[in-house]
């Protein structure tokens, strides 16, 4: 898909040692020619529960770009997304008083701590995190207006990091940038369902049972 973007330098070459895809934001760009209406983006290997899709459907049926595009995120209660068998990474959602997303902060090495959690900060220190915190599991709602900033951002990404074989163009980076620049707003909805995914092999039995 990136070969069709005219702003990319004509002499750009994919590094021969590149083995990975270009990341979640580029995966959305790749679907552009198939999309003409509001759409949702999810991880293909996660189970989100029925109510999450119902929430997303209701939002997307009334989606209106207006002067500033409004998109959505269906988030989950942190304690419902943790593994009993090791640490995980999650996107912590920080919202304003009206329920709009202000920032997604990527936290790593999150571990269960009773009904709450602990995570490792940038200094390697373990910090407490409330189990009721809302986190993103990548269930997004967009309109086609997203494609223009996505493509512009991808061109810049390739110019700056395209020669690095492991760098990826992440949707969360794009979203934080759109919010910071006032180019889009994101309504955050909390799903009452549990999220299921397999982070560790030992998670499989719980997922199958659930």
C-alpha cells in the first residue's frame, strides 16, 4: 500500500533485512480501498464480548465528522485483562470530565496485585495501578476521514525511520498526535464484558472455558 503514496520519495527502498509488517496504523491504510463507511478496528486474535460490538455499532451508526472528526474507543477494566501467569502491556486511557480521551499511555510489565495491579515505570520501579482503570485493547471506531492523516503520518514515518528494519507505525502514536493537535476527538466507552486473549500458553485453558 505504501508504494501508492505519491509523497514518498521515489528512491525509497524497503530495507532487505525488513521481516516485520509496518505496524498497526499501516495495516489500516492497507484496507483503505475497501472502506467507504464508518468502520471498527480490532485485533484479529482477541475476543471482545458481545456488548463491546453493540456499543461500537451504536456509535458508528451515528458517526459524524463535523468540524472535528469524532471517533471512539471501547475500553476494558484493567483487572479483566490481566494474566495469572505473567506480566502484560496495556494502553492506559486518560480521559477528561466529558469522557473524551486525553492520552493513551503505554505501560509495560503490568502484573496482578490482588484486585489491582503493579507496573514498571521508566526507571524500573514498580508502581501501583488501580484495577478499575480503563485500558485500550485496540477496539477502535473510525470514519474514512482517518485515512488522510494516517497516510501523511506514514510518509513522515518512512522518511524518518523507514530504513530501520524493526520500527513500526503504531495506531496509538497517531491517535495521541491527533488529540494533541486538536484534529480529532475520541469518545471512550467502557465495556462491561471481559476481554479474552492468550498472552501465555497457560492462558489457553481459561479462555477455552470462558
